[in-house]
C-alpha cells in the first residue's frame, strides 16, 4: 500500500532586498528615505541589533503606516531568524494592527506563530498567542480566544522573569475575554494583574483609565467571591473616576469596604445609572450586609466577639429570622471563622478576614491599641514590685 507523500509547507517567496529598498525609496515620502538608506547599510553590515532598533523607529513614525506591512513581509522576513524573537514578534504585533481584513489579519499572526520556536523563544510565543486571542475576540470567536488564552498560560506558567509587556498582553486579553463573558471575579483578578504590568498614566489614555476603573468597580460589586476590595482601593486607577459621572462608583466601593449600610442606602438611588447594579440589587444588599457584619466584628475586641442574633440584626439592618442565614453565608465564604449557637441565638466569631482600612477605621484601631497599651502599663505597674523583690 502506497504511503501518502509528505507535503512541505510553501516556502516564503525569494526576497530581493536591494530591489525592495530601491523601490521603497522611489515610492515613499522624502521624510522616510533616510530610514531605507539606514536599512541598506545595517543590513549589508549584518548589524542585526542596530537594524532592529532602526526598524522600531520606522514603525513608530506616523508616516509609515501605509508601508509597515510591506516592510515586514518583504524586508524583515528575509532575516527574521537572526533577530531577537521577542523583538521580532513585538514588531509583528505592531504591524498587524495595520491589517483591516479579519482573515488576512489572523493569517498574518498565525504564519508568524508557526515561524517562532516555542522552546527557544517561549515569551515570543506567549505574546503572539495573546495577540492572536485578542484578534479572535474582536472578531467574535470566543472559543478560539479561550483556546489561545489557555495555550498561552500553559507556557507562561512555567516561566520566570517574564517581560512585563508579555505578561500585560496575556492578562489584558484574559481580562477582556472574561469581561465579554460577564465573569466578574476572573475579570477582576486578571484586570488588576494587567494594571500591575503597565504604567496606566503612560500606557492608557484618560478614557481608557476611566473605563478600566469603572469596569473594575462593577466587577468588585458583582463578583460573588470578591469581598476584599483592598488592592483596588489602593490602586491609583480609581482616581480616574474623580470629577466624572462615575465618581459615585468610587464612593460606593469605599462604602462597601466600610460595611456602611447607611451610606449604601444613600447611594442606592444612583443605581439606575448602572442598570446591571439595579438588576442585582438583592445580591448587593446581601453583600453590604456581609460587609457590615465583618465591620461589626472588627470593631469589637478579641474577647468580645460573641454576638447575639439581635445585635447582628441591628448592625446589619436585617430581620431577626434572616441573621442565621447571613452568618452561615459569611462562614461558607470564609469571611469569618467561628460557630453558631442556634438555641441561644448567638454567634461566636474567632477570626475575621483582613482588609484595607479607611481613615476612620484606622482611628478606631488606634484607640483600641491605646486602650490595650494602657491595660498593659497597669499590669506592668502591678507586677514590677514583685519582680524587684524576687530578683
């Protein structure tokens, strides 16, 4: 039985670099000619690092947009194996943004992906997969996006000392994917990791910063496992909401962190501005009650954390018959640790989840420390004479 013949992948057409550069000089604006002259010199001298830097200068020049794809395909392609592969992919990613046709855009990235050696250049491979995933997401291919994200993570998870731009590409597209699926907790996590890899003030426009802060706020409210807003509250991205129509979202975030039901109710009339918050009002109400419970426990001393259901009902503004369910919910979410006495209707709390404190909460903690210090001083005064006698 005859075996099928192996079919080789079509090879890239032979590139005549001198012909291409001469043609480029004749067909491009005068302002770009110096670039092509430099390309010719650096190419002939095989100064690949310097040529890479010059190519980035070229691709960053605003007049080069109509010529970027041709320069990459008809010039860079000739010596791409001699370049740092991560830098090559960064070039390819920039160039791909000039391709409007979806099929051509995707094929350009797929072809480049096939030419990059994953074992030798894992970061380059991750960056390309993340870029490909982002393109597929833009074109509505959610399944393809998820497959590429998962494939990128398998490589990224094994690496250490990864370039911030590579991490940013991965976490950025992962956040965008989970946003499109309305999966709030994973969006929140990946979006914060994305912000940790960039400089928002330099890498994002004002509009992008406002949108990111807005989306993170909504995700914090609606994420069913997010009860600690600390990392977001400390992040300067929230300042983007100041003096905007979304400033109340920032106030609401701090209100949740404080477990302040009064402030929550005062801000509730603004919820119709964000229909998704209005639609999820019962969940948000339960969430603020849980945060109020945490705050109530936190304000108490370590030896004063046995609370009656009546006290909890007053602190959380819930009917007495709903308190037990609330405490059980807090225990299951690991927001608190302790036990319930259903007969005596009491909850004994032994631990509460740490979180970022507001100025007011820090003041309360300082007062408690001052009281503790005073008690310690009294004990010291009482036992000091005995210590001296015994010594």
